[in-house]
């Protein structure tokens, strides 16, 4: 495998050509629910997850911004290479200069200061019904410019900054997602289709280094695809730090998840990172399917190390980063669970457009229609 292939696989979600999309969409697809009934089932899942996630992790639902000021440093830049930029516009009549507003790409960094704003104490947290726009995505069957997430954050202590605590939180999240799947199947028995395997109860934990050892010549997405053949639901730990082959599993922003902490004393191997992703095998699309990205957040020390590694030390002067450096916001763990991704998976849909309403190119809609996939408009 050429090094260029691995490098190209680090960021830039999406399949990248519609010729490839046409090849991978299922040719034998029949929706298990019609559109109106699918919406009823979707809101059963949404209500179940919001209530049970809040109970399992001791969270409270709160309001979340759609727009933030550019100068705040609060917007999520998604990765380290600057290739995905937010929608930006001036706002506020009658003031000079006008505010430099950005539509959020995720509420990842907003949530941590919000813990202090809402007075959350140790073990308490917040959950949001977040909406965002990511204009620089390739639009395929499971990537959209419109993003909806349950963005959550919870106060933690310094002695909880370890893999055992991370795994405990991840297991609770998987319990909720799995429970939502069972709940909606009880309400809508049509979803119990013998065509697809049942939802996996167990979540397997693997470090990115372990997956690289299994498939050393494959780029990241192909490694994930292969590992999901044996483990249909996995949490991949340690995403962002350079692995043994000289590449990170995937690029991650330097200022929220902690991907640089040495965890070798916890694993007995040369490993780093207190973050990760839940991926599942999607039996409808027959492809890897990411549901959530999360992690223990940076301390002021690991923030500096990660910014230095990413060549972004100038960001330290931004208000968000200064709050971390000045101990003005608490230590925390948090993540984002993709709503449409979860609905798509649990409702056995073949396309995000069947569970969310947004813009899709005509070329993609025409390809989908040939496969009996009809997106909402």
C-alpha cells in the first residue's frame, strides 16, 4: 500500500466520486417503513435516547448555539489541515463593525465553557439537540452538509482521566443506543426483518494501534471495514496520535479531545490517546458506519502539546483556549452522537436523506432513485 493512499485517508469524509457511490449503494433495497411511519419511529428513537442518555450520564438537556463569533475560537474546525471551513457572515444592523458570525460545524468546544455557565458540578453534565452546517463535505449516502447531533459534555475529575473511565462511559452510551433499537422494534415490528442481523449487544474495544497491527498495509477506512467483519460494533481508541506506521488513524482537531496522553501504562503497549469512535457494521449499506466521536478533553498541558504538534500555537490567544489555560472551565469528557446516522442505522435506511431533510445534488438523487432509495425534500 502506497504511503499516499494512507495519507489521503486521514480526513475528508465521503466517498469522493458519484461513480463510486453508484457502485456501493445496495441493489436490493426495500425500505422497511414508509416515510410518514419512519418519522414516527424516528421520534420514538429521539425521545428514548435523550431521556436515557441523560439518565445514564446524569445530563440535562440545554439550548445550544447555531452561530458563534469567529473571534471566540469556539467553532469546531473538525481537523488539523484547515480544509473544512465554516459558513461565515456579518450580522447585526446598526453596529460598526458588524459581528463576524459563523455557523457552527459542531458544538464541541462551546459545551465545555457551558458546563461552568450552567453550574454543573462533578459528575453532572449537559446534552444538546445540536444543528450544524458542514459545507465542505462530499455529499453521499451517509455524509450531509446538514448535521444533527446529541452533543453532550460532563464534568470529571483529574483521577478519572484514564481508559477505564472512558470505557465505562462508552458502555453506557452503547447501552442507550442498543436499547433505543430494541424499543423502536417493539413499537414498529416491521423493523424486525429477517433480512438483517439483529443489533449487536456487545461493543468491542480496540486501540487504533491494535487495528494497525492486524492490517498494517491497509489505509484507515479499509482497516475499519475489515475489523467490523469480526466485531460488528467497535470503539476505536486513540484517534489523532501518530501510529507506528507514521500516520494517525485519522486527523483530529488539537483543542478538544486528548489524543496525545501516553496510555502505555494502562495498555501494556506503546499507545496514546483518551478518545475514540463507535463504529458499527451497517447491514443495509454493507459498509462501516460511524455513530459517535468522543473523548476525555485536553488539560492545559495536553492542549499546548497538541497545538504544538499541529502547528497551531497561535490559537492559544483565543478566548476558549485562554479559559483552559487559566483553569476557568472544568475538566470534562464529552462527545457527539450523530442523530441522522443513528436513525439511519436503527431504522435500516440506506441513505441519510431518508431520515433527514437537506440538499442533495441531482446526480445523487438520480442514482438513489434507481436503487429504490427516495430522499426526503
